[in-house]
C-alpha cells in the first residue's frame, strides 16, 4: 500500500500542492496496480457494439436475481476477466459454488469462449484417410458430455441445476425478468406481448443469451498465435519448437484432436478442437464429492441411446469427454472435466508419461499395483485411448516427449491467450 496513514492525515489537515501531487501520484499507482486495475484489463465490458438481442443476452447473463436465493448469475462462474470461466469463489477450485449455501457443482467450469463454434450434438461419419474405413462418431454439443445440443438449449441447464442457480421454473424466471429493469428491452427485441406465454418467452431469452455468447468478444482471435498466423508476430524459438511438437504425429500429436488446419493462416481454422469425444483416463480428483459415483461422461448423456448408431454399444462411450479448445488455456486452470490438474505443464507431462510412468499420476492399491485410470470403474478402463500418440507407449518405454519438449509445448500453449480487448 503506497498511501501511508500519515498521507491521509495530511489530506485532512490541508495538504500543500506538492503533497497533493504526491498523493495523486500514489493514488494513480495504487489504482493501476491494485484491484481497481479494470481500466487496463484486456477483456471487453463495453456495450456499444452489441446488437439489441446481444445486449439483452448480456443482461440475462449478468442477472443475479434469477437464481434462488438471488446472488448467482451466469457471469459468476463465467467471468470475462478469466476467459469466461471461473468457480464463483468456491472452496474447491475444481467445482463452482452455487446459489444455495454450501452447494457445489460436479464438474470443472469450461471457458465458454469459442463455444459458439461447436456444432449441434450429433453422430457424423468419419472416414479414415489411410484405411478408407468409415464409422459414425459423436461430435459437438455443449457441456463436457454434450448433453445440451446447442447454446440455446444449454441455458436451462445451469438455471435449474440445484447446485448452480437453482431457479424454480421457467415461469418464475420470466416473471422476475418481467418485473425487472430490462423487461422493455425484451419487448423491444421480440414482441410487445412476449410476456404472455412464459414458455415462449423463455426460449427467446435463451436465444438472446446464445446470441451474446456468439458475439465477437467471445471469439476475438487476438492471441499472439493469431498474429503469428496473420504474419504480424513472431513466435520465440521455444514457442516455435513447441508448435512443431504439438503438430508432429510422432511426438505430441496434439493436433489430431486439438485441431487446426495446417495449410491455413486463417485464425478461424484454428479452434484447437474438432468437438469430438475421447477417453483420456485422467486421474480421479479426490476433492470432489462424487467418490461413490464416477463421472462417466458421454455415455450418461440422457437420451444418448436414441442417438447411437445401431452397431455401437452405449458403454463404449463411457469415460469419453468433449475435446476442449486450447485457446486461452493458460488462463483457465484447473484442467480436465474434474479439475484434477492445476498446472498446465502437468497436463502436458501427463500426456507424455501417463503410460510410461503411471505411478507418477495414479495411486497404488493395497497389493502395490498402480491403479491406472482410477477415475473409471475397472470394467470400463478398457475404453481409455491407448492407441494414439502421445499415449501409445508402454510401461518404462521412453515417452514421446522429453521434459524439455514438454516445456516447449507448454510455452506454445501460452501463445493462445487472447490479448486485445474482447
Ligand atoms: C455455478 C457455476 C455456473 C453457473 C452459475 C453457470 N455455469 Fe455454465 N458451466 C458451469 C459448469 C461447471 C459447466 C460444465 C458442466 C458440465 O459439463 O456438465 C458449464 C458449462 C457451460 C457451457 C458449455 C461450454 C462448453 O464448451 O461445453 C456454457 C455455454 C455455459 N456453461 C453457459 C452458461 C450460461 C448461459 C449460464 C447462465 C444461464 C451459466 N453457464 C451459468 C458452471 C456454471
Ligand atoms: C486423442 C485425442 C487427444 C489428443 C491426441 C490430445 N488431447 Fe488434449 N484433450 C482431449 C480430451 C478429450 C480432453 C478433455 C478430457 C477430460 O476433460 O477428461 C483434453 C484436454 C486437454 C487439456 C485440458 C483442457 C481444459 O480446458 O481442461 C489440455 C491442456 C490438453 N488437452 C492439451 C493437449 C496437448 C498438449 C496434447 C498433445 C501433447 C493433447 N492435448 C493431445 C483429447 C486429446
């Protein structure tokens, strides 16, 4: 703290001009470095560029009166200054605090930047260029397990989740908005009579939130990497080395799931996900309350059986989660759907040594055997991907990435942080 007790007392007793200047200077430094440094933050809070429907979406997104009890908004867990991720001050970093006292969520909050690029959840045909073999694979949707097909459908999820916003009903949400400060904006954007039918009004509100989440501040493409693609910035030698390893099918092979179009310099072709699903076998996070019930991901998506192609078995999707974007990854700790990892470098090291040194990541059982993939029931551990690089190695083989290479990939990942105002 730069302003001393004495400094304040001087103000009271009438400071000279030079004292005032000193105080002003100290205040400027304090504001620029302290918790009020908002003016210098890189995220966007302005509203001028938003279309009316996006502005309406922002009002709903930031409305803390919709939760029961009041106090939690979408923005409480998806904070602009943390790449629209966060945990609402939870005592357990991996899961967010909800509106009801002591309520904690079940999964780690993902960033919702770039989420508007996820196509609606579906099974699509994928053809292996090498073998010519094609199969139907799950793709897209919102949430770690895709259980909402689209951004519009997603909105009801957190609103009515008792561990998140705990709202009573669509009718109740719409009624609160009707009596609140932006009711006229809703009428203006949609229809004078919008409040007459609360189910319809709820769909419209959800569309407005989705429109806000699809606005450019959620996908500014303003990272160092984007500038590198545009030919406006250079990667450092370490970052460049990391990028090469990230792409190399025999080294990181990260690009095979965290996709980008190798021959394109258009940032939009580099979302660092193809929105497919994979079972990574991350370690169990013992801090979570789920101890008695493992999180099986995609196979527990309600109604999945109705969507699965005939030749596939529901259980084969257990343990699979959506491939997340890696954009802004340096800002969105903790990592994985269960928030097990707090350091980004550890995630990369896990990829490299999950199978060569499993004891580094998984606990041992009473017989002294390492319990690999301990976040899944034993019968489903066979679903974990052990065939693709970098996790296609065996016990005590040399990992696909050395410690130096792990650091290089981590350095590259830090170039994916958006910088301009967004
Ligand atoms: C209490 C914290 C919390 C609140 C409040 C909250 N979210 Fe989330 N959000 C999460 C968590 C946790 C997940 C992941 C849940 C899962 O996968 O099952 C998530 C997932 C999402 C996703 C999916 C992103 C993706 O890439 O799959 C979107 C979009 C989203 N939230 C938007 C919203 C909106 C809109 C609201 C307000 C109506 C909201 N959230 C309120 C914690 C929260
Ligand atoms: C076969 C597909 C696949 C490959 C290859 C792959 N990933 Fe992933 N990655 C995933 C999936 C799926 C998740 C989410 C897993 C979960 O939440 O349990 C993930 C999660 C992550 C996360 C955490 C993201 C977050 O927001 O929590 C990071 C970081 C990451 N991967 C980096 C990498 C790097 C670096 C490489 C290469 C060394 C790589 N990945 C290779 C599929 C893959």
